[in-house]
C-alpha cells in the first residue's frame, strides 16, 4: 500500500479524489493524503472536521477479489491497523466501537468511512477513508463535538509526528491486508474482537429502520454485528450507530 501517494495541501474530500482516481484505473494501494479538507465527510452524511496540519486525512483505494457482501470486513481490518499504529506511536490503548469508531478514554479519535463501487458479484474498488485526530487541542474543537472527540495529543500529552503515524499505519494495514488475502477473515476477527469495547455488553443500535436493544454477541465472518434482544432473538446489523447502555 502507498506505492503511489497523492499528497495535497487542501482538498474538498480525499474520498472524492479517490473515487475519481479509482474510476481512472488507479492501482490498488493508491493513497490520497491531504493537509486539510474543506468538506470532509463522515458516515451517514455527517461532516468530518478536518483542520489544516492537525490530523491524518487520507483515503486508500483497494481492489480485493472478494464478493461485495464481504466489503465490511475491510472496515474492520482498517480499524485494527489504526489501533496497532496508534499503540506503537503513543503507547496508548485505543478501543474499537463497532463498526468503525476508534475511541480513547471513551472519546472518538478516529473515524473510518468505507465506500464501495461494485457490480452484482464483483468489487470494482473499495475506498477507505481514515480520519485520525492527531495534534488538535480541546479548544480547537467546535462546541458540538468537544465532549465526544479527542486527539492523540490530548490523550498522550505530546505533540506527535503525523508522517510517522502515516508510515506506521500503511505498514500495519498492508500486513493485515496480506494476512487477510492469504488466510481469510478469521485471524483479523480475533484481533478485532480483542480490541472491541462493545462485545458482551448491552447496547442500543440505531439503524435507519429502528432501534435494537440487547447484548452484542460478536461479529459474523462477514463483519456483521450480532445482537441478541431480550426475547433471545439474534439480529444481524449491517449499519448502525451504537450506544453502550
Ligand atoms: C466517520 O466516523 O463518520 C467517518 C469519518 C471519515 C473521515 C475521513 S477523513 C479522510 C476521508 N475523507 C473524507 O471526506 N472522509 C474520510
């Protein structure tokens, strides 16, 4: 990964550029990194605050030969890679909140946005967007996210080298991706579960069709969350916001 890196000072969104490059046959592993995003995007059409020189805002183009329903696995691989990179750089122990939030002391430090271009039975490309809050201080955050967001610098008390983090992340990501292509999802699932906070806990998952309340049992082989409700029925959740409760 990262044999081709497109580095930009300021962009709308690295995701948008990645989609564009993917349509122009950019090879697997192409990376787009920007110092600043003017319209960074999060999941569910939310905004992603991406101020200049403070974070890692990047998108990676992958072209795995897997069936489209397995695409969520890539989000989980990415989350494990981010956790490993942060651990190595800072000594902190981040945790994963399914499917894609990485938290330190209960506050969000990283978001992952996975977007898929696929035919009925074949993936054309997967664009993985990663936003890591690195050197922001608490006063830099807008009021509406002050209580829920943090940065590596706030949590470690140090100013960190973003380039170092990118290097570590691409290295970890590549190793996990190759492991996945060779051995399948199972070894990744074990790593993911060992740093997930919600598994075994009672949670509420808000999906577009309604809420499901129950115990998070774990994830399936495809990376789908399983929740057992009070009546003992097991629900498979593909996309939701979850809350520990
Ligand atoms: C989320 O938690 O909702 C996902 C946030 C993803 C943010 C990253 S930053 C790089 C890439 N470009 C974007 O516009 N979004 C993703």
